[in-house]
């Protein structure tokens, strides 16, 4: 009898436990069905971020953060220009150094680094953070700074083999049936250059000019003082010339600058002096320019240009490429000198998460 009573008590207790467990499960299901309130922690340094006029207004957690450690040559522009001019909005671009620990990438302008590295970040680098070496100068004009060879994870340069390759590229046209119409040509051969350097500066370009001008007229515009060469007037000036001296300041592989893009975009034939012809043809059709190396001397080039001046059919062949490609007007305002490169870095950071180390920066760049 006693065992039967105990059995009934245990069975009743078990039933109560099961009922209670069921009620608890139902309560939890009912509680979770309600939408939970969204609590967003305030962004770090929100006061400082609000004061910056040149950063995106979105939350710093929405996109990878890229910190511009130095303003190159103190040329400041509105970070929204990346979206305005290049349709790039893939990173959170900022110059607020208080965001260093949260930055996915830190862009460091080479020319601004002190010889003793005292103006580089001193805080520990997060494992996810990448440092980008930013240099648009040729090896001739690049200062060697001891101790930075192994600091960087990515390279940003004009070089085609850089991680982030910056160049004003030709783009394919959708409509290839358009007629080629050139601006009115008022001059034969032009050059925009610092006129104070014209007769004193050494270098291949200036030396070649001094020989060329003995055989053909060159209309020279002073880059250092002529306000009418700013903005769109820069392209209007070049477009008034049949030929333009696209001479680079130094001769290195891939070092082909806006001096080449300007006449292409303006509807003028560039006369190039820089790396070999084959290197130019990596970036533009070989029939879009004339290379000084194609001629034994400046006198022969001058003779060729004077003949082209009188042969319009032969001259127009240098523009056949325009049926298939378009050259974009590059930004000419001083504040935008480095904007294209910075925006391209932002694009790369937003699309790539690869982490690597450049084992010897100088071994790569000064080859």
C-alpha cells in the first residue's frame, strides 16, 4: 500500500513538472515574438565626426574606414568628390586620426614622411589594418627613407604592377559610328611649361625642346602664371594646337602622366618623350601619338610635323582611335591633384580584403 501511494505522488509530481515546463516554453516563444528595440551605441568620437565637412555622413561601421594620414602637399578636397567625379563610394574616407584604431586602411603619402619616421602612427596596428604606400613620383624624384621598406601592405602608384594602379584610362565607346570632329586649330605645336625653366633646366625634355625650336615654331604657355590655363581653359588651350609636347619630367617605366592624357582628351596629337613607344602602347593605340624616338633627331621630327600640317588626310589618321575610345578630361584644379589616386584607393579598400606584406618596397620600386 505504501509503495502504491509513493508511486501516485511521483506520477503527480512529474505531471506538474511537465506542465510547468510547457508553460515556460510557451512563455519564451511568446516573449521572443515581440520585436526587440534597436539600440545603437553612439559612434566613437561623434562630436569630432560631426565637425568634419569632408567625410561621408553614413555610420563609420557601414563601410571599411580608410584614414588619410597626410593631406598630400596640403591639397584638401571634399571627400564627396570621389562619388561626384568617379562614382566611388565604397569606403568611409576620413582624415580624423582619432579613428586610427578602427581604420581598415591607412593611406600614407611618401613625400610627407619625416626622415626619422616621427610623424608616422605610433599606436599599435590592428591585425586587420593595412597600410598603403602612396607615391605618384618617379624613382628619380622619390626620396629614399630608411626604415619603411617593410612597413606597408599595399602600394598605390602610377606603376602598372602596383596593387592600386592609378591612371586616366581610355574607355570604350558604345557608339562607334560618330563622325570625328576636331576643335578648330589655330596653332601648330604647343607646350605648357614653367617658362622660367625653359632655357635653364636640364633634362631630356628641356634639352630636346631647345633643339626642336631651332627648326619649328613652338607656342609656349607659362604654366606657373597663366590663370587662363586653369580648369577647362587648360583643355581649350591644348585643343587649339595640332600637336602638343607631352614631355615627361623623367623617363621611367609606366611613368606617363596627365601630360599625355591632356592632348588625347582635347583632340590634339601628343608628341611624347618618356618611356619607350611599347610602354605607351600599353595604355593607348600606337596611332594616337608620335614618339620622339621614331626620329633620328629633332630636325627630322620638325620636318615630319611640317609635312603633316599640309596633309590633312594623313593628320586625321591620328584620330581614328576616337571612333572606339574616349579620353576623359582629368581634373585640373590644384586641390584635385591627388584626388583621383585617393579615390581609387578608397575603391580598392571597399572591394578587396586581402592582407599581405610588401617584403622590400624599394627593391620593387627602384628596379
